[in-house]
């Protein structure tokens, strides 16, 4: 990773002094870092790619260009994001691999190294939905969502840490950062999204384990639970997602989520293993499952006595956050 440059020094020469050309690309919080973002052709991933580029990063824009349900493929959204970054003087390349495919995820990491000389930050953002009440959910709807979210997080992370461990062992460590994308559905549950909620809960837990295991290599890993307007939300939550027409703060603009992701993906981030909720300007840290205060009998319980013990435990425990869409 190139050292962060505070500005360009004036070259010593006999030429008349010129004002140095300093753009935000050179001075941003991610100047010189190489960032790969999955699902960056649209929605949140697109906003993250633009924000990382504006913060000085070189960006690998991954996207298969799938439909909301994961079908089909179209490289043009990713290519448009790259064109937008390049037009603004940034550096970016398209990667059209399926991030949930083992070899595809390997090519994504390899492309960052080939195109930009390394990888510093991996943002796992790609996602699909196949919403259905459990009574009607098919096994294909279950598998498709699990594949994109869970394999689509594990595969690129696994390839990235292979590279980062190699760099660490070679004595050329990268300041490596992983940002995964969970969801309020994963942290609290969401009716008609049992598949998506389970996958997103898996991503949250995967991330805390990654943080615990990878800290020794200097790799920090955090997850986010965003809320923003995208094709994933603008119909299902039309009222909540609508952009204001009176010029007030557009709370659900996906670009509001990106500064957090840029910070988590920068070498300024010194936090690992945490989940952050973000919606507009509202940022929060979420605590996961907590141990309650146990009742220890010091012996094996009988089934008959457990009703009273459980009632006491439930009575003293805080009420759980409601499942989205329940009741
Ligand atoms: P989106 O549909 O606009 O973007 C998702 C992108 O991922 C698409 O461009 C799609 O082509 C791409 N993609 C899908 N499968 C892929 C694969 N296998 N490989 C590479 N790319 C793939 O949706 P979004 O709202 O921007 O969602 C981004 C992430 O944020 C998702 O993980 C989503 O679950 C999560 N999320 C979004 C919200 C929200 O409010 N929008 C809330 C919680 C979580």
C-alpha cells in the first residue's frame, strides 16, 4: 500500500512554480488502497465504489449484473460504475465473476493484485432476495439465497486471506480490512425472509469469527446492517424509502451508508468484530446475543422442573427486539 500523501511537494527545478495539482483522490482516507467490492454495479455497492474512489482508493467493481432474485447476468452496471469513477479521475476495473463461485472469487482477488498490485480492503456486499413465507418457501429459494450471501462472503474472504497471510509471512503485510454486509433482518429477523434472515445472521457471526481468527495477521473485520433505497427495498418499503421532494436530507440515499464502509475499510479503522447499523445519519453499534444470568442447579434438570426455571429466566431477561414485520 502506498503511503498516504498529504499533498504534492513542489519539484525542485528552474521552471516557474506551478500550483500543484492535488485532487481528493490523492488525499482521501483511502489514498493508495486497493479495494474490491462485490455486487458494486448497483445500489449500495455502487455507492461504496464511488465513495472509495473519491477517498483515493483503486477499486475492483465486481458484479454479475443479476436480477434482484439472482437470475441472469449483465456486465453493464459494473462497467458504468467504472466509467463514472474513471471520468472523475479515479482508477477502477470491472470484474464480472460470480462472487459465490470459488474460482470466480479467486479471479476477483487475483484481478486486484494484477491490476493494482495488491488488495487492502474487501467489501462483501453482493446480495439477492427470494422472499416467501416459510409455508411456501422452496428448497431452491433457500439454496439460492444461502449461496449468494454465505458462499458469496466466504469465497472472496478465503481467497483474500490467503493473499494477506502470504504477504504477512513475506514480511510485506497489508493493512487489511474486511467489511461484510449483514442486515437488520439478520440481526433481528424479518417475516417472509427466513432464508435471507438466516443468511444475514450467518454473515454477522461469520464476521465476528473472522475478526477473532484474523486479528493476528492485522486483518480487521466488521459487518454493517444498512437501510437504504435500492431495487431491493424501494418497492417493499416504498413509503419509507421515498426521496424527499422538499430538498431536505435524503435519509435513504445509499450514499449515506458508504462513508461508514469507507472508514471501516481504511487504515484509520481500529475496530474489529462489530456490527454497525446505519440508516441516513443514524449510526449505531449492535450487540449480538448475550449470556443472561444463569440459574445453575449444580445437577441435571428434570423436564418437569424446567417450566418454572425457564419462566424465571425469561422474567429477568430483557425483552427481545421484535422480528421485523411480526404482529
Ligand atoms: P441491489 O440489488 O441493488 O444490489 C445487489 C447487487 O449484487 C446487484 O447489482 C447484483 O447484480 C449483485 N449480485 C448478486 N449476486 C451476485 C453474485 N453472485 N456475484 C456478484 N454480484 C452479485 O441491492 P442493495 O440494496 O444495494 O444490496 C446490497 C447489499 O446490502 C445486499 O447484501 C443486501 O442484502 C444488503 N442490504 C441492503 C439493505 C437495503 O436497505 N438496501 C438492507 C439490508 C441489507
